[in-house]
């Protein structure tokens, strides 16, 4: 995955896309992430998901926001190690609507997982 160097000014914008965020995580952590590998990184993601679950149950909004950011960061780390472009993958899967019903407002049965 070829990337240009991270531009810190991009984070000053109110909206940072997955492409920019993935580039930030790549530039900050790739060497460590590659050494840890997918399996080790996945364990860190699971720990962060547990922390998010605890924050959702009894944490403050600020704690929840921090844990959501951590989960996204660790998921992005795994994508970098695995060579997955998250923005491209999301566009491919959801860019034409729900993968189940192909609508932009999902009409799948409530019991279905699209």
C-alpha cells in the first residue's frame, strides 16, 4: 500500500476520513505493528473492545469517545498490517447501499444481518 507522508494539518479539519486516519496510523506505528503481527495486534483490539464495552455501560461520554477512537485505531492498525485500504474496502462494500438490500436506507428484515 503506497502512501504519501502524513500531513498533521489534515487533523485540524473537522472531518478526517479513513484514508487520512489510516495514513496517520501507518506513519506513526507501522514498524511496531509489523513486528507484532496480525495476531498480536488483534489481541490489543479485543482489549480495547472490552474497554469500550465497560465505558458504554458506566463511563462518561468523554471515556466512550476515547474508547471508540482506540477501537478504530487498533482496527486500522490491523488493516495496515494486512495491507487493506479501509476507505476502499468501505466504498466497495457500502458505497452502493446496504449489502443485503442495496438500498441507502436499509429495508432488510430486522432479524437479518445485511
